[in-house]
């Protein structure tokens, strides 16, 4: 039994996921014992909304980070002057502290809600996730740019291009999917935790 526990402890991803789940269950049991029914439902809805928004942030960050990476790579090769504009926009987003930018987005959403422009709860969740995504998707963008730059200097990149394989295929399949999948998953887990922190 001790060796099994030690092996489980050494698997840090599973270990901390287990700790996280146990912490959530413990807090839920505590709330179940000491909160009245309406308050408990509010806490449960708030927790569920937080998880939904964080999952949406993961989806949006993946799409926006990957799309921006592909666009930047295409512009760098074919339209370098337009690429400068894209880099300028990215640097503007990068220069704004995450917490400040997200708070500004929350203020705008709050104004829209109070004026009755936003009434759908699901749309509010989606827009909240998108606001957070605007200031965290660069984590994915930077990761993909580093991975592409690293593998572009390797011999296999030029060899595959000589064989007639398109650069888009090499980047998407060989570099991003085959060689960077684990790095992307680790980054998305970090973004999930970051979005929960920013929401709370």
C-alpha cells in the first residue's frame, strides 16, 4: 500500500487533481451542512458558472491562439507590412495588465446588463469568457510561436518542404499536433486555473 501511495504521490498531475476534487467536495459538504437551501443553490450555480466560463476560455483561447499564430505566420511570409499591424495590435493587448483589462471588460458587461441590453444568461457567460480570453490567449500564441520557431530550424522542416509538403500541413500536423500537443494541454490547464483565479 505504501508503494502505491508513493507512486500516486509522484504522479503530480493526478495527485493535485485528486486534492482539488477532495477540496471541492469538502467545501460543498461544509456548505450543505451550514447554508440554507437558497444560499446553497446560489453557491452551486456560481461554481457551475465558473467552471463553464473557464472551459469556454480554454476553447476560445485555443481557437484564437492557433488562428492568430497561423495568420501571423502567413503574413510574415507573404505580407510583412500587414504583419507589422498585427504585431502592433498584439503588443497593445500585451501591454495591458490582465487584471486591468478584464476588470474593464467586466465594467462594460455590467453596464450592458443594467441597461437591459444583455438579458440571456448564457450570452453573459460567453461574453465573460471572451473578455478573459482576450487577455490570456497570448499564452497559447507565444507557446505556438516558440514551438514553430524551434522546429523550423530543424532539418526535417526543409526536407518535408523539398518533398512538396505544404508549410501549413507541416506546422499544423507535425509541429502543433504531433510535437506540441502535450505542451498545449499543459498550457490549457494553466489557463483553466488562471481563468478561475481571475473570476474569483
